[in-house]
C-alpha cells in the first residue's frame, strides 16, 4: 500500500479557484483509492509562516505532492493530478 | 496515435481562436469609424425622454451602446489576460521574490501587472512577500501596483480612453507604488510589521522543493481560455451593474457641472477623493472616467480619478487584517497624495488641467 501526501495550498478563507483545485485532487484521490494508493489530501494556508518557509512565495492555488510543489497558480484537471500522484507513488 | 491527432486539432483550434481575437482588434483599429451618435441620440430618436419608460431605456440603451463599441476590446483584454497569466513563468518570479530589497521592488513592479488580474491572489501574495523576507516595502509596492496597472485595466484604458492616458497611468502608478513602499518601510510601524513576519532563513535546508510540471501546449492554451472565462465571470456582473449607474449619471449630469467641478486644481482634488475611497468595481472606473471625460473633465483630473483604484476601502480592509492599520493609513495617504501630484503634472504636461 502506497501513501502519498497532497497539499492544496491556498488562502484562508479559500478562493473559488482553490476550491476547484481541491475538488480535482479529491476526485483523483477517490479514483486512486480503488487502485490501492492512499492519498492524504491536506489543505495548507498560503499565508502561514510554515508554508512560506517551506516553499517560498507561491501563487494560489498551488499543489504540492510529497513535499514538492508541482502546480502553481492554476487549476489542474483530475486526470493530471492522478498522473502526478501515480508518479510520486512509484 | 489518435490521442496525438486529437491534441494537434485542439491546439490548432485554440491557437486559431486567439489569433482571430487579436486579428479582430487590429481590424477594428484599422477600420474604425468614430460615430458621434450616442445612446442619448437614440433616446431622442425614439422620443423616450418624456416617456415613463425612460428609466428602463437609459441603462438598456447605454449598455447596448457600450458593448457595441467595446465587445472586441473586452474579448481581447480577457483573452490576453488569460494567456499572459498562463504563460508567465510564475515559479521563476516567485523564487526571486525573497532575494534582497532592490530585486523585491523591481519584481513587485514587474509581476504585479501580470499576476493579479484576480483579486483572490493579491492579498495572499502580499502576505507571501512579507513572509519571504522581501520586507514590507516591496509588499506595499506590489499591493498598490496590482489593481492600478494590471493587463486588463491597462488594455481597457488604452483602447477605450487613450493610450497616452494608459501610459501615464502605468508610470504614475509605478512611481507612487515605489514611493509608498519606501515610505512605509521607513516608518516605525512598518518596521514592526516586518519584524513580526520575519522567518528564520532555513528554507534551504528543508526537504521541500519546487518542481513545477508543465502540461502540453494544447492544455495550457485551454487553461488560458478557461482562466479568461473565469475572469469574465468574476468581473462582468459587477461591471454591468456599474454600467447601469454610469448610464444614469451620463444621462442626467449636465456638462456644466462636470466642466466647472472637474477641471483645474479643484477638479483634481475632487476626482482623487471620489476615485479613491468610493469603491468602483474593476473596469467601471474606466467607463465612468471615459464618460466624465467626454463631458469635459480635464485630463489631469481623469488621471487622478483612475489612480484612485488601489486605495479603495475593500482593498484596505483586506490588508488591515495582515498589517497594522497604521501601515494602511500611511500608504492610503501616500497613494492619495501621489494621485493628486501626478494629476497636476499630467494636466500641466498635456495642457489639460
């Protein structure tokens, strides 16, 4: 069983595009669950000290997979997120 | 193989769309025939001034009139904003944000126009810049530059009013944004905010990294178009409501009032006070400015009016959640003083005070 951590990074309260990004990630996670990949989706605040310290300045929405930022400032499709997660799970 | 052809077709269609939009704008420039007929002539033509339908007819005809002139320009502005937002290398810009003061100011000025057509990215970026150690100065610069001179507003100002005014708007906004940043970072309360947001410089040692993936061109073009659509959905409803108000103002404000109050030094003062705190949704300030200008407002007052956008209340409220109100008050005052000063300068230089 593989585990992958996905952080959806956006402002708090979330903006519309960040919610769309989160939905795409959740959709991908749902699909991957059947394939035996456990995806932990977390929401991270783009304006918190921890996140800026970890990743630097980001444009929301951003998505990090296993502590590596893969997407900055755009809403990906569920298929794209799925591909990225599978890659990270390898 | 089939997947490949599909992608190629999609790429071709999307590229064709963007080329047609750009072509349309150029075509409309080349063949432009300025018509003097306005929605008010139509009101007279149909004899609506005395009819009870007047109050419905004004906004309806005004909006129809406005969009018949502006639809190409709006389509172009939104498409280009989407394209630029998608293709500007965001990760490169943000990576250099934390490196020193001069780089901070430079980047804040350069990236604000490209990254922030959407207000929901603005305040987070403001906070991010602060945390990244670039200091409160560049953060303020970014905050003031973003609404004043983003792609959308510049394109609309240039196309609907004049490119000279749009150029003046960019230069004046950049100057005011930097000055405000420098002043705020020199005040004790500015320094206090800076200290509060200081983070230990340990990002280099952590395991985290940024390795942004780039999807294929057809997907990026599609994303650009989708973002353009998103922007339009966010902005146009408020823009249309704004236009309704502008329509009434245009129909009922006599030219004598505009000519006597919105020209000369008092005109600039009044325009700067009205343009700022009074919250006008994006792009509405351009439509209203255009209307007032047609009625005789001076160019100096017009610039002051347009420069009021960054220091409106909605913006200030959002920022005061992160920074102290003293910081907000300081940049408010500097931005206002800047809009008056540059209004005067531009008015004198263009001979229309």
